[in-house]
C-alpha cells in the first residue's frame, strides 16, 4: 500500500515567488493566433503569474516589458500539428533585448515554452537593459526520466522499485490513480527543468504491467494527456515476451513473421490511441527478464523487430545494455561482470536500425558511488547510444543521505574518450538521448529528502547544457527553491556531498559492500560469495579487483587508448578507481602519499565527521528555512549521521581485522 499524500505539496523549484519578476510586468504572448496546446500553456502560465503579482497580459501590438513570440518559420506549424504533437526539434529559443523589452523567440511552441521558464529562472535579471542576446537549444533531443514504477505493488520491490519517496505518482495498488493533479504538477516541474519525456512503468515489466500495451492502454493515454500540455511525451517499458504473456502467440521469437506482425499491429493501435507516443524501453535477457536469447537470436534481432514496428511513426526503441550473468559462480575468477555489456554488445555495432538507441548505464557495473565510464559508451561508433544515469539514490544513500549527484554525472558527460585534449562524451552523444531513472514519488517533498530535488532538477539542466558547472546548477536550484534563504547554507550541505558519501562508504572505486537486497547500509562481505558478480576480494594481504590484461580479467582492454593503458597500471590509474582496476596490498602507496589502509581509515573518519558538521550547521539554520523543510532535513541528517558512523566503524573494523595494521593516528577502531 502507498502512503497517503500530505495535502501540502512542496512547490519544488516553482514556488509562486519564482514568477514575481515576470508576473509584475506587462507581458505579451505574440503568436499570431496560434492556438496550439503549448502556446495555451504559456498563456496560462503568464496569466496566472500576472494575476498574482499585478502585471498584465497585453493585447497584440500593445507595449510590453516581455514579449514571447514564435520565430516566423514555425508560425502555423503548431496549428498544423493541431493540439497534441509538440515538435521536439523546435525546442530552442532566443532571448535578448529589443528596445525597452525582453524578447523571447521560440523556434517552435516548445521553444517558446522553454524560453518562458528561462525568464522565470533569471527573475529580475531577465529584464536587465544590458541583457545579452543568447540562443539556447538542448544538447540532447530526448531528455527522458524512466520511472521504475510498478502498477501492481510488487511483493519485494513495492510500488516503486528502488523508490525512496513514497508511492507512485501514476499507479496505486494495481490501478491508475483517480486524481492525476500531481502528475500535471510534476510535468510542469519537469518542463521547467528541461525534461521532455517520461517512461511511466518499470523496466521490469511483470505480467500485470504487460497489459499496459494493449487492454490497459486507455489508462496510459490518460496519463499521456496529463503530461502533454507541458511538452512531455510518454514512453512505455514493454515486456519482450508480451505476445506470449498476453496469450496471443506461442512464441516471442523476433524473426517469426507472426510475432513481427503482432508487434506492428499492437504498435499501430498504440499510435491510434496516443498519436504523440514517445517509444518503447526494453530490458531483455537481464536479471531474469525474457529476451531474444531464449530463441537463439541476438539483441540486434530483438531490438530491430521493435524498431521496425515503431519506424512508421518515427519513434525509437531504447534497448538497455544492462545484460550480465547474475547467476555467476564466485569461485570462477575469470568471469567479470564489468566486462558483460561490452562483450555482449560491441560485436553488434552497426547491426542496429537507425531508430534503435542502445541505452547504457554510465558505468560498467551498476550505479555505484564511483565507477569508471562504461567502455560501451566509448565504442560502438555505428550505433546510436544513450547514457543512463540514476537519479534515484539506490546506492548513494537512498534519499536519506544528502548526495548531490551532478558532479558524478559531469565527470561522465565530460569524460574525454581520446584523452585530455579530445572531445567530451557529451559532445559525442549530443543530438541523442539523455536518460535517467527518476527519484520521485507521492511524498509531499516529491523526493523524500527535500534536497534530493536538486538531482532531479539538474538532470534536466544537463540535458540542455551537459558541460555546465554542477555548482552553478545547484546555485540556480537553490535560488529558485529557497527564495529568502542564504544560499551558502545549502551549498555548505550539498556542494561536496557526493565526495562525503564516498568517503564513508566503499573505498577507492571497489563498490558495493552494501546489504544485499535493499542495498542500504554497510555489509562488507554481503555480496562476496553470491552469484551477482560484485566482489572486492579482500584478504589479509590486500583488496581490489584485478581487471588488468596482464594478470586479471582483461577488462582494461575494453577501453580505447590512452585509457586502456592508464587503467592497466597502478601507477597511472587514478586513486579513486584504484581498487576497481587493481588488487593491491594494504601498504600500496597512493598518489596522495597515503597507503591504501591509512586512506581507508582517514577517509572513513573524515566522512563521518563531515556529516556531524553538516548536522550542526543545519541545526543553526532553523530560523532561515521553511519549517517543514527544516524538520524533514533534520530527521534525515540524523539518520545520515547514524548510518555514516555505522559505515565508518564496520569498514574500519573489518579492514583492521583483515590487515592487522593499526591506524597511524591511533583513533578508536572497535
Ligand atoms: O541496480 C539494479 C537494481 C534493480 C534494477 C536493475 C536495472 C529495475 O537493483 O532494481 O531493476 O538494476 O537497472 O534493471
């Protein structure tokens, strides 16, 4: 069962106050009678803001402080497209000054609408006579949040798999929610951050959820119409075995003509019902989900079948590369889970249709606190690739811990595949897809931990400008969400929170060490002898995973040069990834000058100490923050502190017992 939503829903980054600058002025929405749905949304936003703050919506030709207008070539496009289909190629806009007015010119209705939110973000600064002319357009055409929401409450995973913010916004115990008001509000928040699509069900599509594609499509269409006014398209996760599960066919073989016809007929009905349907998302042959392997077919066969069904509608299938053996034998040292996605997919490069997008988790394992960039993203130049980020904090504190993730994401998007002077990964992927696993639920703060909203906000902003400084995005979010609160208070808690989290959890890129199943809290050996392939190999002499070509699993060879060489040798491997790539003695000296064992002790103490300081600083700020936010963050910080100390003590004790090496500073180790 899901929790009952509180009647007071936090406005996140769109509090009424954020509209003051715009709403207290004369605004003209100059779209020459264009009555498209998105233009209607812009008008409604402007009217609401002006009604609240005393400004006015000006008639055509009348003087205005802000003019929102469409570029000439797109006039009429919106009318032609009629209501629903926002043109995603026309998301860009210009902003600048003309005489005494600020003018936003949308490339199309969506651009107009993103331009409006740019004005909101800038507040008074949008009306500065010195405002420079700027053109904005998103780096990624599709900026999608994937919800791991179940329709039916799952006996282990609950309503939302890896959800830490209450129930689903869409589904409640098997049914579509009656009241979708929050879905509309959510769409508005997402649009204001720059997101343009959501997937409304878990990638693990269980039997009940399989019906969303066919007999429960009406419910999906209802969600789509709630999202549409904000330019958010709906995507569905599908079950590869749907033709069998739904009882229509004896096989789901992707090369079987009946199966292919089934998918094209089913897809036709989807588009008849939802003309602006976004596309399919597929988890196949992964963690027990069905897929083409059952029929002796390849992932290219499977993905291409769905791509062919979607092609008439110019829609993509996103096919996930998260394929690995989760029934591995821990005694077998040659099997390395990190290698799996590359081993499965790199040989298929060039064999996918144009509307197949291979969606790759940003690291080779599974959203750990620190991983190298997935080598799949650096290969496969003849395949459309998307990077998948995880906003929901499965392995990064489950929205009980403060953990501002954009510095991690920026290190992925800014990674330079060909070395220090080359283009970034974001440049390579631009024009394509940025996808992220959502972190919201029916919690009154949307994300459980109010400060986890910043992660959701930032993913949209990075979808437009992946090279932007995460600290700047954070500052923007703080300004919008906490008008009146001194910004340094939030910065003090959030700026280095990812690093802090890393300090008290698994060290130097080794990963996991979490409690199996729910993945919260320390359990150093929790996964060590399991079939999941997530090991640290600690013994009395050392720890880490040897992934070298010389003596290990050979994983480093999946990287292009110079990375393959850098990672291969401990002396050139970055400290923070040392134990991901190498098994070293506890006495190995890091570039930092510390030994591995002393680093483990020092950073565990420092991380837990830092959390205690965050807690003390927040306690001082009670008067300066909305009391409801203050209380919720206070509660979560108390848990973060307890948990950080538990991590510190378990890891220190474990490695002290294993290594027998005392802490050089003589601090208490139990
Ligand atoms: O990290 C694992 C999660 C699963 C998830 C899977 C995936 C949706 O623990 O809960 O399943 O990744 O990404 O498919």
